[in-house]
C-alpha cells in the first residue's frame, strides 16, 4: 500500500484548497503573534512556507524574508504573488532536512501550520532541528508551531478535511523534550500559547 507524502498530498489538493482553509482574520491574528516576536528589520527563513501566507505579508512589513517548501506548486504561486506585489523574496523548493543556506544565515527561522508534524520519524525531526540550528545566527531564534496532543506517536491513517493525507506525528511536551534531548540542543522552551485563536504547542529554540 502506497503511503502519501506531504508533497504528493498537497500537489493533489492544490493551492486554492489550502488557502481556503484559513480566512483573512485568522491569518492576521497569526501574523500579529509573529510580529510580536520578530525584531524589526530582521532576516527570516519561513520553512514549509506554502504559497507564502506568512512570507509575503512579512516582507511587506519590512522584514527580509526567504521561503522554502517541498511542494513545487506552492513555490510557483508564491513567486507569482511576490512578482505581482513587486516584493523581493527568495523562494526555494526543497526539503527542510537539508536547508540550502550556509550556517549563521538567519535571525529567525519559523516553521508554522503544524508542518513539523508532517515529518513522520524522530530521525527526520532531529535532522530538521539540527538544520534549523545550523542556519540560525548566534542568538537567533526558531519558532516551531504544532498541534498539542494528549499522547504522542505516528498517525499513519491521517485525514485532513475528510481527505486521506500523509502520516502525521502527534506531539506532546514530553515528546518534544525527548526530541531535544536526542538532538543535543539545550537552549529551548516548550509552551502552550494562543496562536490565531487556538491553543498550540510552541517550540522556541535559541542558538547560543
């Protein structure tokens, strides 16, 4: 039996389907949360940026933004929208287990919309944590947002809006603590916070 990847699922569902899952008010609320953390004028890598839902408005606010996503149709749409708005954002298609930037490149790395949970193994998740830490500048901050669950583990039969999707890894504070211990990264916080009107699990990593 073939198990869908996130790239296959999102390519099948399309940009318009994904964008319809968030209304303007939700996006504005989530952006307000982010801009309350991000320093003015900072350089940001938006991992799993999708079609640029955060990347594009953050660039309009004056941040220097780079976006990366594994799904080519999302990057194509993000580039089209960026051109329409005469913005300067570098969007790349790629896998966040191998971020194509040198170390010490970014003030912030953000990974939102539960994208981190689409990494189906601890090995993949640890690889991404290492890559995020590598590309952060000294004192740089990573913000990873996930759904909070009562128990942790891989959900192989995962459905989104009734459609069979890629597997998803349910996380708790305990499972994130385990990941961080295995990764060797020691300067981090795990907490629940109100993100866009919902309680979400936030992993904040600071590079030292």
